């Protein structure tokens, strides 16, 4: 499991006593295993020379962005503005000059880290992103700052010193991002924090920082490689934002206001704001919490993509037999609509017979299933059609895809009978 790799505490104890509350440094000798299977110096070399574009890379020193396209040769045939393939000569020169190399969004394309990110997100209940930082000796990518995400640092190679200070602002949001506020505000926040710790992470160590914890990482006499695992917490503010979005159906709230009148009459302005708040509170009392929570969750996880699906077409018959598996990292929602069940997977929706609901809910308990129960509820023919749709919508992965025939012959007609009705998602 993801948490067991990062801390010596039992996962439940970490969530209850550490997560969002205090920093935690765990030396390598206290962890059950190292991180060599997730990332390594050789893995870094393979990624950079294996087809990444410069859009996935950055060079930074002392907070100043370097030119990652230095020495790059454009690829003929690329559309204008396409990020080029990196120049390894240019990256080596940047590291030699003291710049930190950042490899962005490893959870998107590096399979071991993608699996790890999915595990961790499932355990913590919040989306996870992973970047790699490569810092040469006696260098610093970014000076003292805080992040608006909780952070797990996994030291892959070398060592790095971390100066920590207390959070000057409890639970900062994206609007408080350090580099988006003025220099004067950054100085005020820095002055409001207190020294917390001075520690060195060595290969195999981990460090957890709640969002808002100020930190200043720097190398000493050796190159450092570490993974930064960013956990974006869903907040009460996110719930409120979704509630405001749904308030568009309130006729009173849609009426225009004359700001000149509100400025001239503070009492009128206060009454208007108070009534707006009361109407929002009434909406919060009456609205379906299930729908609000699904919308918030869908928005939170929209950048954390599930595991890849086979890109080649899969014949419907290939979806019918054997053991299926819930796609790792996929989130879905079910709602009863008239005599059907509406299934939402990411930004896609489909209407299915109500008899499919127990099968879908069973996926939350056991992600590996066969279609016996579905066949008993719908009949074999209709179960095949539903299974094909669940694969097509990206919820399930079919069994033995590589051994099955791909595609349907040209001109073949869609099956008749119980045909699920696909819908577009109005939120997308």
C-alpha cells in the first residue's frame, strides 16, 4: 500500500495524528522498503532520452526559470508552438550551472509512479501528483516558501537539507499560492512563522509536510534526486464553491444589482449580502448532498487520470466472458433516474437498466468481478451488451484483451435489445 511505503506509522494512525497536523521525518531504516522501484538515477536518464517533450521539464535556480529549450532541435512536421524534444546536452549544462531539473507529472506517464499515486490517492481520499527534482551540489531551486498542497518527499539519491518553519497561514488555498502574492505579503508571512526543524534527508528517507509548512531545501556537497508527492486536499471552500455554482437556479440571485446604489447605501448593501447568504444557506439545507459531493470529487480528480486502457478497438464479444477488473484510479457515481440507473464515469454518462445497480455497487467492495451476477439479472445477451458499454465508457478493463480479436467488421450494426443510452455530461 502507498502509505506503508512512506511512513513507519500504521496508515490509520498517520491519517488521524499526522495528516494535515504536523511534519514527520522517517529515516530509511524505519521504512519497510526503499523507493528504488519507483524512480532511480537510471530511470531519470531513460525518461529524458526516451521521448519526453520539454513541456514536462523545467530548469530553475534560486526561483529563476531557465531555458529548457536550450540546444533543442525542432522536429519537422510538428505543429507551430509544439514543445520540442529536450537536448540532453542543454540539460547537462543547466545542472552544471547549478540549476535544478524538475520532471513534471510523473504520475501521468511513468507506470510505477502512476500505480503508487493511485494507491496513495485511494488511501488518503485526495488526488495525488508526483514531480521529480534533481538538484546539483551546493544549489537551491527555490528559496523559503510554502505549498498549498500537503507534500510527501521521497529521497531517491544523494542528500538534501531542509530548513522548516511553522505555517504562517493555517490551511492555505490556491488563492494563497506563495509565488502569486506580493513580495511584501511574502515578507509578512515569513516573519509570522517560527523555526521548526533543520534536517537532512538521505537516500530512502521520507518527509511529510502539511500544506502551509514553510521550507527551504538545498543541497550540500552532493547531487540530490527526490520525488515530491503533492496531495491536493478537498476543502470546505470547495464545497461552498460548488454550492455557489448550483445557486444559478435561484431566480433572486440572478437579478442584476446597481453597484452605485449599493456603494451609496451601505445598509442596502448589507441587506443584499445577508439575503444572498441566507439563500445559499437554504440551498445547502435542501440540496442533494450526493450530487454535490460527486461534482466536487469529479473536479478534484479530473487531472489524476486512471490507468491507461487499450487504445486498439475491442470487440464486444471480448468483453463478455471471464474476469473483469475495475480500472485503477477511476471514480464513478450512480444515481437512479426514473426506471434506470445513471452511471457517471469522469465526464461521461450512460443510462443502464436498474438491475445493473447491485453489480456496480459491488465494484466498490471488490474491483475484480465476473459477469455471472449480471447475466442472472439481465440474461446473457443483455449482460454482454452492458459489459461492452462498461468497457467502452472506461469503467472496466476486459479480460485477456491482447488475446481477443479487435474491432467489429465494417458495416456491422449495433446490437438490438437493451441498448444503454449515452449522454453528454452537462458539466463538461
